[in-house]
């Protein structure tokens, strides 16, 4: 389910409960309960405002998040991201504005923060700040520890300036204390750089990504062979929201259909956070694809550099529990991966690991399987240079059954360092 899931597999943070409680000396306030796993504490917690009556209608500029230190409330980093009725983020910053929000919390909005920032509970009797309108109960599902975050309606309190993610507008790149991510200049919807943070601050691994690739093939009007790759796309970075918890980065993309005729615009949002990213492909085509194409399929992959074998790269498929060395030598077991519809996978290396998955809007007719090729002799267009080292991703098909309703296809990636599953939690100041 797109929107209700943030992350992949076991690394999901869910809004589980909303109820009212009364405290001595205070009016009724809302308690929002969330649960998260100890392992992915570097994932943002994302609360959907819809249905939370105590928050709706409050001016966005007045919202603050704070933790109780035992003596006082201390501000913590957070951000509010507004969405439109199609589930598209409203972005008012960066290279180009896309829409203007209504400036008030409503059902489409999200509040994002980090679970590890949670602090002590304000005990009954010590509760006296009238600006507190809600509290968030954060329960660790592994240790069962419970901590708390408080939501304030008070623009008089200075917001936190701490930042968990840094966006470099000039280089169109992102850094956290776990990884660095860069994008292609020619086709900015594709990642072309991924580095892990080293054990010493300021040190980084080599770039482990050869290239990110996208290919489509099918029949145009039932007659003509249709084969396209990422070089047939025009792509433009149109908007960026640079927040302390998430960077939301949007590109506008079109593919060449026939001669100079191009497809309608497809928006791709990268929602990038401290420990990974989501690539949200927004499918909003004004006609039925089946009227134009037959047997259309798409393959989206990441290919690693040849040094993958030296750096201990392996691919583990969650359902089959098979783990395969990335060494440019394709085995029968690896070929069978291309038949599996379960797309939960893990890339392991000496630097760290990447857990990945793809999900669709509920009810989407689009089907998916794993795509995997690890063969040093196989060429891959458009470069046609021999060598695919763990070229891994997803094949999607049945596109001709898609209707004109807006839908989303989401690629999720969660990135760990090899220093341990409990990731460093250093904050970066703007």
C-alpha cells in the first residue's frame, strides 16, 4: 500500500493508534501511538494528519515538536510535507515551484520526525505547558521501551536548526552520515553515484554504482517494435524541498514514442532521508496505454562496478533465502531469480548493505518480478559494453491494463553501514 508504508520488509514504521486521555491541570490532548523496530531507528516516522482532529486546521508555521529532558522541553528536528488529492507532494522551494500549499494542517499532510529523538514522559502533575496539543508515544517493538515526543502549537518557540540530511543544490547531490547519493546530469531521474560514509568523518567509499538503467519494450499499435532506454528520455529537475528530515526531489520526464512525438509527462519524486530513499514514479497518463501499446514491459535496474567482487558484494533474495556472489558469473540459481514476483532483496558488501523492494498502488494491474543479470560477457544497451555485474532491479509488465486513474510505483531502498545495525545518529547543523 503506497503511503501507509515507509520503508520495506520488517523496516516499516506504522501509525497504529489514536485516542484521547486526560491529564491533571491540562485539557484533553491527543495521544498518537507509533511502534518501530530497534533495527531501523534511522528511518523517519511519518504520521498522516488525516483523522487527527486535534491537529487539523492549525497553521503549519505554528507547529513545533519537542522532547522532555526531565526539566524542560527541547525542540527536535521535524518537517511537515503537504500533499494534493493525487498523493503528490506540494513543493514550494527549489528550482521551480510546483504548487502552493494551503498553509494549514489537513488530511493530506504528513509530519515526519526521527524516532531516536524521543525522550522522557511528562509525568502527571509536571504537565503544565498549555501549548502542547498532542503527544506521541514511541514504542520499540524489540526492547519494549517507550519514549515520548510532544507536539506544540506555539510559533513563539524557535524551531530546531539541526539537520539529518544535506542537499547540495549546485551538485544536485545528497549526504547523510550514512551515505552520499548523486544523480545523472543528462537524465536526472537516475542515480549515478552511491558512496558509503567511512569510519572517519569526511571519508567516503568509492562510488559503487556503474549506472542506473531503464528500458521499455513492446509493440506500438500492435505492429511496430518499440524499444527504448534511458537515453530516449528527456528529463528535467523541476523542484526540490530541502527539509531537515527528508529531501523531496522532483523530475519531469518524457520518453520518445515515435520520431519526435513524446509521451505525456511522468513525474518522479525521490523522497530521500537519513538511511535511504524512495523513488516514487507517478503514473498519470490521460489515455489508456492499451490503446497504443501491446505487451509493454519496463525494466529498471542498478548495475555495480566491476570491483563488486573485490568488495564482497552479494545478492540475497528474502523469500528463497538464497545468497549469490556478484562476480560476473551467472549461475542457474541466479537465473531462476528472474521468475520470482517477490521483490524483497538485499545487496551486501564490505561497506554496508542495501535492502530494496518495489511496491504498487493497491489494485494496480501492473505485475512485477525480479530482474537480475551477473555476467561479465553480456552487453547491455545503450552502451553495449560487455559486463553486467549484479545488474539488479525489477521487471514490470501488464501495463496495457492500466487505466487513466493516477497510480504510484515505488522503489524503496534502505541503506546501512557495516559499523552495525544501530546507525550513527550525528546531527548536521545547517
